[in-house]
């Protein structure tokens, strides 16, 4: 049975690759996912472009484990030499947009869910969510599902980790910042040119460090990623706008980061776009983590953002594929990584839910 499910899951991934599913445009891949699950007699539901289901013998008296990954993709970059919407296998590599991030994880979790779907007397309920809008952190993704699905106690979020255990993940706050000055004609003296102020401001951001360091996630990482000023050659602008990307460890809440920067930075204003993408973690002594360690998997802290950011329960990021391939040209995942991923997911859950 497992071999059949695995082959079917890989075939589904090929279909997903060949079906455009940019964030908020996942209608067709949602249909494919729902049809695949229904082919295994799974009773599933659709909310916007999110497909979800619970195990056949769901019991409200038991704790609930979420299995989640996403079926949206970023847009292909200009570096592709292969057609990003053609699923081709060469030397054991399955190429195509979304193959690694996070199609391989998604179909592996779906196969795992189907494997356990009809089992009785599980210690945990299982909820599967194939979510939309992860890449854009959209408002119709997993965050919108938390009031729809049963309350969850712990989660496995499928993202490419080489099947190692990401026991913590950095949060994200993006700030829009302004450095203000006095506008004038370029021909006249101006001691308050905001562009000239920028050197000291950038130096401050380069040298500033947050005090608290995390055992699993290290330091808070702050990066100025965009600077913009001026519209014509002969006019000093009134302000310079900046975008600041802050990756938050588990020692701070996003609100605390915002409070520190609003108070301390040399900018005239720093406005966070959102405070909802918090850091996340799972205790290293949680039974899921211990089961993974017993299977020989390593633990680490992840610097990249995922749907974990919208969860408040303990969550573990785990999946086949390699994060360094995500959003890259000629994206791929090894077929054997998917096969191994399904096997490890099942072994992990057997130690916890049986």
C-alpha cells in the first residue's frame, strides 16, 4: 500500500508543477489536491484555496496534530534554463517550479495522512491543511484556517529541511522608515539634506545589535534592504525612505522589536508593516522531537519564514528537500528525498500517535 501511495504522491507533484499556482492563484492546484485525496476516500473540505481534512476516527477528547504545507509558489526568476512548468526527471532530480518549495513536502505529508487516515485508536487526531498564500503571507492562507479547523495542539509544517528537525524559526518584521530633511533647489545651500544624513543612519543599522541571543536561533538579524529618494536632478528631496528587514529570534516578541527600534533608531519614523509573523519553536523534549532524534535526525534553528509564523502552538518544521534550492533557478527535488520523506514522516508519527 505504501509503495502505491508514494508513487501516486510523486505523480501528483508532477501535476502540481505543471499547474500554475502563484500565491492567491491556486484554484487549479487546490482542485488537484482535493481530487487526489478523494481518490483515497478522504472526506475533505475546501475553504478558498485551502484544502483540509481530519482523520476518519477524529475524537474531540484527544489532542490534535496538524500536518501542513503549502501549494502556492513564487514566480519563476529569469535564471531558469528549463521550463519551470514542465516536470522532468533527470538523474533522479525532479525539476520544476515548486518541486522543492514546498511541493515535495506537501505530497509527502498528504501521503502520510492517507496512510494513517482510517486507523483507529490513535493517540492524536490528525488534521491536514494544504494551504494557500504562504509565499505572500496572504490573509487567505493558513492564518485564515485556524478558526475553521479543529483546535490544534502541535503541528508539523512541511518545508524543505533535508528531513532534519527545525525546532525553532525566526519571525519577521518589515519596517518602513523615513529620514527627513529640508527640500530645496540643488543650486542653493542646504545643511539639512536627508541624503547626506543617510551615511550615519546606515552605519547605525550596520552596527546595532540586539542584546538577547538565542541558543537555537542566534542573534536577531536586521538588514536595510531598500533605499529610495529624489525624483529629479536639481531638487533636494524632503525625505529618504528605507525598508528594514528584521529576522526575530525567540528571545523577543515582534512588538518588543518594534518598541526598541522606534525608540532607538536614528530615523524620523519607523512603522512596522505587520507584527503577526512571530518566531516559533517546539520544546526539544517534546515527544515529536525526541522521536525524530531517535530516528537519527539532527535539530537546528531555521532563519527562514514559513506558515509556522501564524501558529501559536508548538510547531516543528520538517520536510524533504533543501532550503537552499528554494526560489532558485531550475528548482528541483530528488525523487529519493520524497520517498525518504514519506518513510521518515510515517516512522516519526508511529512513535507518537500509535
